[in-house]
């Protein structure tokens, strides 16, 4: 197929937030038709049938007429688009094509949400790779080499999965972790009429064009008539829509290990994964057999949570109580890691040498069977590098145990609030921790199958792994939300004072914006190294960190909020100030004013994005801080001036 435009590449540079004007039209050059001809009428019939007949799967082909007057059209919506938006797109694209290519027999439109093309030649099942259309995000990545490696690995994986899909499911989406804990999201799609080979070849071509259009950039998309490819550093596709359409499978029980960045080790890794998988299967079989035999003996079998949505049966996660008891040395004090809201956490070691953390729920914890099952099933489904992984559970009588992966370094509060250990976390690390926590919460709020509100985000619930990467722990209070529920009410206010927003404390209302509030407090604590609770300002008066940060910020002295250890370090002062700004946006009194976690992640990653001016935070009291200003005689005055916002 040939098109009038000799240009093969049309580049559109745009910022992530500016998604307008993405449409692109290309008129064919293989012949013209006249108005009032049979071709014109057939074209009209064909185009008007597309939008009304296209179904949920977003693909439709139609033809009208015979012989030389035959018109063939094909249209495909981007995989995660809602049906109504898809229809609207197809309708609009058809009208625009008639407008822009009034005489050409062949034409192609790439609209935001759909591709539409028609011709007098056969289009169904025909691979068309030119022209191509590239859109690139102008932001640069920090480590291009490693980014490219991770991205290519992801794209090749998606290429295989999309090509392997059966009609109409030639779509794949997924993510991987690139350099600096940056998550790379991507989606690949072919028109489903293509064979696997054609789809693979179309996407392969698109992948090879990424270095031409988008090398070193944080995001980009390549559109060809027969396929589509996009990657971004933010979650741009609607995973629940893709799942709803069964375009992507439900999340696997075990997350594939993130790319190591070392190519030659990936083979060994694969082998290790396969071996581990086989061993795990064998163990599960044995455990299942034991459980089965026990059940037959016992009159009243232990109640086991049911499968929810076919994701995972809690049964497969169950461990024998005795095994876990032995692993923790009979819950010895020596193995005690800490005391959480609903029980004690112990370190343990399974017979196979694997280190685990076991949460033994207190018998009078108030956490009933329902909450327990919730936590088990929720956590089993949640797979994200910034969430502590649940490995299983054990039940015996009144005893309830949760088995988690063991996270190497203790919780965040042990570092940031410690006068010695705080120096283990320089600005670079803290910035990554803030980003990781944000992505973890975003996953809970938007990417997991169910909208989940954590409700007890605080420094002691953030664990640090070997590389000081953050992992969010303790979902004891998380509530399983239906897809459309965004807000709930509770009569039992649980949580931690200092992290709870006013609407929750006062009215018991919680929403994703409650977590955003807690996140804002966390950010301010991480930057300042000071607790919001029992905060003491310079002159010893007790108040709260939020009011102090707000006041300092308002008066252009944001630098005073920063941990003195960081002020003397090499960290970017602009980044610190920007984070304080973001923190203040999150703790605003009015929940509706607080940003969503998606915008927070965007703000953290996109430096060029201008931030709103925060309004007054909740619980802001001027008491106690006026005096601090008059006493402001900090020894770090000189470096503070460097931190003035611009
Ligand atoms: C399409 O139309 C062009 C120009 O009228 C003609 O040359 C070509 O043979 C047609 N193709 C088909 C498959 O009918
Ligand atoms: C078809 O129409 C276009 C636009 O009017 C014109 O530029 C082109 O020369 C025509 N092609 C043929 C084969 O007549
Ligand atoms: C088809 O023709 C009808 C009547 O001429 C017109 O109203 C309609 O807009 C046309 N449809 C398209 C898709 O152009
Ligand atoms: C779409 O194309 C296929 C293959 O040519 C054909 O069997 C089918 O009838 C077409 N669908 C419509 C609605 O024309
Ligand atoms: C594209 O589809 C998405 C998701 O269905 C929708 O939110 C968006 O508004 C659509 N864009 C346009 C330009 O219609
Ligand atoms: C990205 O890098 C390119 C070339 O290295 C440079 O021209 C461009 O200005 C950079 N863009 C941004 C947003 O920093
Ligand atoms: C994502 O898809 C789900 C399921 O179709 C839908 O309910 C939700 O509104 C979509 N979200 C966005 C942001 O389009």
C-alpha cells in the first residue's frame, strides 16, 4: 500500500501531560474516485456501519460493493479503551477521513484511541507496516543504556505475547523495573486479523524503530497501520479494562524476577526459576496431600478461604502450623522483630533455608476470620516490588499466622529518626524511597484488580530491602474495594495519629485521598528526619511537623524543613524543595484538593511539570511557630539560602 505522504516518519514531540493533537491522517495515492460514484456510496455505507457494529473487543471490518467499486475497511481501538470512547473515535475518524481525503480511494487515520483504514484493495488479513507514526516523550531517562536494555527485554516479551494471542486478543501489556527503580510500562497490539507471524513481524519492526524515534526518552509510541506499540514511565494503560476483556491474563501468583540488567545471567536465572517452580509444585502437592488426609481425619476441617475471582486459592498458600512454629524457634523472644498493631512479628527460617517474617496475630486482636482472609487473599494477589510479599499463612485453632518474605533492613523509622543511622540514607536514597512508596501506593489504588486503601501508612510500615528499596507492609486494615467504590465509612477509626487526615479522624470517612494524606506526612518526615507526632521545633515548643513545614514554606524558608544532614550533602536542593511542595499538596485540608497518587508519581518523575500552590494543610495551627521564627538562628543559615525555591 502506498500513501501520498513520502514521509515515513512523522515525529510529534510532546510532554506527557499534553495529549492533544495526536491524530494523524494519511491519504492514499493508488487512485481517486468521484463524488456520486458507486465507490462513494459504498464508502459511505461501510464507514457508517463501523461505529455502530464495533464490539467490546474493539475490532471490526466491513466491506460494501463488488468488483472495482468494492470498499474494504478495518478499524481497531487501542486495547484498553472503553467501548463508548471506541465508538466515538471510530465515528470521528471516519468523518475526518472523508473530509481530509475526499477523493482518494484509500486512507488511514490514527486517532488517539483508534486506527481506521479503508481501500479498494483487500485490507483484512493484510500486513501493512508503512507509513509509521512516532510520538515521543521529550523527557530523558537517567541511565539510557540500562533503560534500553530493560525496555527491549520487556518489548520483546510483549511482542511474543501479543503475537501468540488468538483472535481477537492480539494485545499484551506489562511492566518491568528499569534503572533507579523506575518502572517501565508498555503495551503492544496488532490488528487481530493478522497471523502470529505477521503480528510478530509488525511489532518487531516497531521495536526496531524505537531507537530511531525514542532513544533515551522516558516514553514513546510507534504506530503502524497493522500494529501499535507504546512505553512510558508511568502506568498509562487501564489494566482492569484489559483484564475485563481478557486481553491480558490475571496477575500470576509469583512475580517474575525483575530484569537483572546482566544478560548472561538471565539463562541461569531462568533455570533457577524453573527449578524453584518445580520444587514449589512438589512441596505444594505434598502439603495438599497432607491437608487432604488431615481433613478426612478431622471432623471439623479448618475453614479455608474460597477462591476469589479464580485468582488464587488461599489453600495453596497454607503452611502447616508446626512448620512455622519450628521455623521461628517456637516464637522465641530472640526471634522477635517487632510488635505491630495486630500482633507480633518474628523472624524465621524454613527448613529449606529461606528466611521469612511471621506475623502472629494476637488472639484478642479483633481481627476476625473475615479480616484475616481478606488480608491473605488481598496480599496474595498483590505483586509489586514496593509491597511486602505474602508467602502464605497458617491456622490452628485460635492461632493465625501470616508468612511474609523477609525484608533485610528494618523499617524506615529506624533510619530517618535515628541520630546515627539517618546518615545511611542520603538524599539520593531518600528520593528513591519516596518514589518507591508512591508507586507502591499507586499500585494499591489503581493498578491492582481491586482498589485498595491501605489506611495505616506510616514510617514503621515501610520496610527497606537490601538495596534500601522501600516495601510497604501491613495490610491488616486494608479493605477490599469494588472497582467503583471510592469512598467508605467506618465507625471504628483505626490508624496512627499524626498520619490520619481530618475527614477520617473526625467523620470516619476514608478514601484513596486518606492514603495520599498519610503519604504527604511520610514525605515530610523523610525529608526532615523528624516525626510529625511529638515534633519539637527549635525552641523546644511542641507542635507538628506539618504546620512547621507549611509555615516555613509559605515564608520561603523551605530549606529549614530539610534534615541538616541532607543540607550538608550533595543532594539536589531543587528536588528536596519540590518534594516538600508535593508533601504539602498531599496534606491539604480538603481531600478533593489533594492530588491522586498517579499525579504524585507523575510530579516526582516529571520535573518540568509545574505544581499547584498548596492550600493550608489540615490541623494547621499558627500557635507555637511564630516564636520559632523569631528565634531562627540556625547554624545552617548559609546553606538554607541555597534552598530558596525559584
Ligand atoms: C484500486 O483502484 C485503483 C485505481 O482505480 C486500481 O488501479 C486498482 O487496480 C484497484 N485495486 C483493486 C484491488 O481493485
Ligand atoms: C487524486 O486526487 C489528488 C487530490 O485531488 C491529486 O493530487 C492526484 O493527482 C489524483 N490522483 C490521480 C491518480 O488522479
Ligand atoms: C452518508 O450519506 C448520508 C446521506 O448523504 C450522509 O448524511 C452521511 O453523513 C454519510 N455518512 C458518512 C459516514 O459520510
Ligand atoms: C471481515 O472479513 C472477513 C474475512 O474477509 C469476512 O469473512 C467477514 O465477513 C468480514 N466481516 C464483515 C462484517 O464484513
Ligand atoms: C480515549 O479513551 C479513553 C479511555 O476510554 C478516554 O478516557 C479518552 O477520553 C478517549 N480520548 C478521546 C480523545 O476520546
Ligand atoms: C534530552 O536530551 C537531548 C539530547 O541529549 C537534549 O537535546 C534535550 O534537550 C534533552 N531533553 C530534556 C527535556 O532534557
Ligand atoms: C478502567 O477500566 C475499568 C473497567 O472497564 C473502568 O471501570 C474504569 O473507569 C477505567 N478507568 C479509566 C481511568 O478509564
